[in-house]
């Protein structure tokens, strides 16, 4: 029996955020590589896989218009480049827990801003559910100390995190998850490469060692190609207010994966956070999805491939996309 749109979108959203949360160990293996140059390589590899997929999908995905290219460029500049750079700077001023607690408010912002940008009033159930998820994410990460600069940078990171989803919503009905994923990764490459050349010069790139190469391939294929496609399909099926709830799974799955890898049993706060996130997701998925899914919703080769992140969220903090 085919899954309902809610069940299908929920499975995709949960899978995407679970992959992100479980990528802590991979991120650690790649942490010693130059950040900007490494991201340029990562998105170049991902674009090499996604662009042919987009060109073949459904007889050829629509090419973006000039207006859509502008939105895609803004999406790449904020949701990919801005997120990574601001997150790194925020972590230099504040601990992962403090930064993660701020960025963990993403579900709440999406529950409010998503409907407003679509000309609708936010649903009370969705906002309450998002608040419960945000509280659960904060409980799982703990609250750490940080200075004023770190807080401002964390707020900027939060804005970029929300932009990664909300800027994509108007593009999905025509371009689809494959098209949005492909073109945004293409645009991210020169942005990261230009910033790397300007800031790091010749130190922007070096030959990765075996562990770094394995991490790079993992981040480029499962954590970009697969995770982006899963996430953007979840946005199509659920809408931003309900899909955003699954962002609360990131610190939970990060903590659980650490326990599986022998890094210690989950803390009481992490267990409480898991309960709150689960309750919030269940409550939020019962909220009504306004309107019907766009006719542009389609299955194709991309769904089987199933969507990111460079370094991923630590159990006590956010992950870089």
C-alpha cells in the first residue's frame, strides 16, 4: 500500500536529519582539512553527480529562469556558504552547546515564517509543536556560555539555516528536488573556491590523506547528494512548518550515534530531549497541510537516490552544512 504524503515526507525528513546527526565522526576526520577549499571540493564532487541526474530527470529538469538563478544564488550564499562560515566563527566565541541552542530554534522560525511568506497565518498546533521540538533540541545539547559576538554570529547561523529551506520552497514546484539540489551545489563551488583563494591562497587546497579522502567522498555523496534530495522532497510533501520539526532530530541522533560508537551513554538531558523532540514531531505532523501538493511533485530516479553537510552537528552543537 503506498504511503501517504505525510508518512512519505516524514520518513524522508527523518532520514535526512538522522544522516546529518550521525555524521559527527566523519566530520572529525575532515576537520583538519582547509575549510573553504574542502567545501569547494565537496560541492564540486556533488555537482558532478547531481547535474547529470537533473538533466536526465523526467526527460530533463527545467532550466532555471534568471529570477530563479538569483534565488538559487542567494540560497547557496546563505544556506551553504554563509552557514558554514558563520558557524565556524560563532564556535570561536561560544561553546558548541550555546551555539547549538540558538540554531536549534530553526523549527520554531520555520513554523512561523514559512506560512507568513506564503501569505498564511501560522497554525497554532504547528507553532506549539515546533516550540516543543526546539526545547528538546536545547535540552539535548545543554546550555553553554558565550559572549555577545558569539550570540550575534549564532543568530546569523540560525538565519542561514532557516534560509536553506525557506528560500528553496518557491523553487521546488517547478525545478523539483533534483533541480534545486543540482543548481545550488553548482553555484556553491565558485563561492567557496573564490573565498578560499582570497582568504587562504595556496593553503586552500592540499592532497588529502586516506582518512580525509574517505570523509570527503562520504560528505559529497551521502551527505550532500542523498541528504539534499531527501530534505527537499520532504519540504515538498510536508511544507516548511512540518518538515522543519525534523531538524530537532540532529542533536538526538548525534548523541545516540556517539553512544553506539562507545563515546559514552546518553546524558539525562539528551534522553529528555529525545522525548520532547519525539512528542513535538508527533504533535506537529497532525497539523493540517494547507493546500494540496503541487502537480510538480514527482517521483523519479532522484527519489531512489534519495539530501547536507560538511562537518556535521556535534552532539552538543550544530553541524556545518
